[in-house]
C-alpha cells in the first residue's frame, strides 16, 4: 500500500497547483541524494551517475495530484560538489553536458 500522506502534503495538494523542486535537483544532492538505489554510505564522486529517485517520487506525487512541476538551476554555489572546485573549466563544461 502507498505510504500515508502527511498533513503537509495534504495542505500543499489542496492549496497549490504547482511545485518547484529546488534543492533535490541541484548537482550535489543528485550525487549524494537519499533515499535512492545508490548506497548513501558510498563516498560519492559519481560524476555522470546521478540518483533521481527522490526527485522522481516528488514529481510522481505532484502529477498524481494534477499539479505542474518546475525544476530549478542545476548549478548553485552552495550545492556544487566540493570536487568540482578542483576541476578545470573545460572539465566542468564536459561534466555538465553529461
């Protein structure tokens, strides 16, 4: 059976017609996300191997309520993986194209 819907989720569904997925669609959370099929205990230098499980569940929920879904910027200074700071501009550009 599906998980029980929280009070928060019921209020969002009754008061809004769209959601914006911000944090979970940024670069670092996609590499370090939880829950998801990639083991959260594994050190994450998973360039090109991103975990959309949490985002997918949010999108599925919103669509099941007839809501519109908007993404957010992929790159943001606070949520960029630390190892990106060590990369050259060309390498970053290539990783963003993946």
